C-alpha cells in the first residue's frame, strides 16, 4: 500500500497577494493561550459543551475548559500519535505510532489494542463504542470500556491512500464512513453496509489520478451530509435514504462546513467557495486568500473562519466571502480545523500553540 501527502509547496508556487490592512469589522480578542507540543499528524479536536480534548505529537493528551484554557486532565501516553483525538465527553481515544488504539477515561488509560493497519483518521467515540477507520478501508468497532473488538468490516483497498484523515462520523443511528469516493452508511451494531452514495468515481490512467478518497470534515444539516472527494468533487447525501442530492466538480483537499443554506469549502488554490445546500449551485466565491494554504473552514456566527500557513486566522462573511477581520497566532501553520466550544473559538497551530479567541 502506498501513501500520498495531500498538500505540498515549493519555490515555484504562486505567491499570495498582499492582504492589506485589517478591515476590523469584528471585535475578536485572544482570551488565552497554551502549548501542547508540536502537531505533525492529522489532529481532530472533539468538542463537548465547553470541553475540548487535544493531543500533541509527543503523546500528551489533554482535556481543557475552552472558556478559560484551564487543564481538566492531562495524560502522557508515551511515543507519538498518528491519529487523534476522538471523544464523547467520557471516553477519549487516539491511535499511536506503534499502531495501537489507546482509550482513556478521566485522564487514565483504560486499554490498548494493536491494529493491523495504519490509521490516519481520529477514532470516533459514540454509543459506548470506539470506531476506527483504517487506511486499508477497514472499519472496526470496540467496546469503549473493555476494549473488546465487537466487529470488523474489510473493503477492497487501493494502491494509494491519502495520509490524512478520512470521513468517520455518525448521524442518528447510522455510522457514516468514507470508502474511497463513496459515502457509506453502516449499521454501528454489526458493520453491515446499509447504503452507499458515490461522491466521485476514480478516473485516469494511474493510481494518483484515480485517488478520490473522501477527506475529513463534513457539513451536516439535519439528515443531509456533504463531503469532499480529494481533488475531484463535493456532494451532498440524504443519509436517511442514502441517495446523492447533488455533486459538483471541485479541486480541494480539505473538508467542508455549512449552515442551513450554504456549504463552504476551500479549493486547492485557496479560493473560498459557497455552494447552495439545496441544489449545489454556486452562491459566491472569493479569491482574497488564494495561495495561502488554508485550513478547512468553520462556520461561526456571521463569519466563516479559516487559518493559513503563516498562522493568521481569517474571518470572512458568510453572505459574500468579504474579509471581516483577522488575528495572528504564533507564525506557524494552522492546519487543524478551528473549532467552536461555547463562546470560544479554538485554534491549534503546527508548533502546538492553542489559542482561545472570544468576542470583545
């Protein structure tokens, strides 16, 4: 099995245009900052109320109160992390570089289980179970308390896979999984496939051109889930019936987020896009942040928030993509998708700085 890094840049890459002065159309303050250690793996930051759970590449896992930045518990698991974190507020789980699934509760380790495949996607913790999506398209379920494997489903693998997080989520009683270019609904009790919906179909003459993995970060409105296929398409699926509502050609490598009217995404060149949730038509696009290697977006109030490779956090208007304001971090890339916990926007940089932003 081969691997492929989703993004790269070089000396010949186009240069981003000057941002100009900060429009300062929103009042945002830095409420707190802390450090968790360098982050060089696909980190997911689960949110439960005001509580966030994070991990650094050195194996330190920390639960924090997002309103104050205070540490609730911290545990050093030793070694590195390859995928994490998943949490339901009680249990938390990561996959380490020894290919072990490690599950914790209230700052203490419960159990470890060695996996048979590489994992780049944070475990999903839901319904007292821990679900794992392997790079070989396998999906497994474990009892969160005991670590007993409950079931495993193996799908045909591909010659190449993305070394970034894929789609693993839940809608009601359905486990939502990205399998190559398809969004699939699984029965969480036994792993049986209930439906499959194609977002993109592999094309081309070589393995790289045929790579259409779904990437982490989905937009959800009620029973409708929208996802991105790597460098191929975006599309929305009704998870009750398992049918594709619409799909559009798109060339991006990070996930989506949306509201009840629009779905927002970032193309590979940094263009911000908004598609209509109802039919996939273009609502607006903005090239003000092109070539800045943006994170996946977060919908927050009247803004869409993205981070860039220089550590800036940009707030743009949900209605037309115009710039509202921006805030600096530590100068290292914002690759982790920003999250909202209560009244706090949480941003994590590659160098491991965690910042809490709040309205002024």
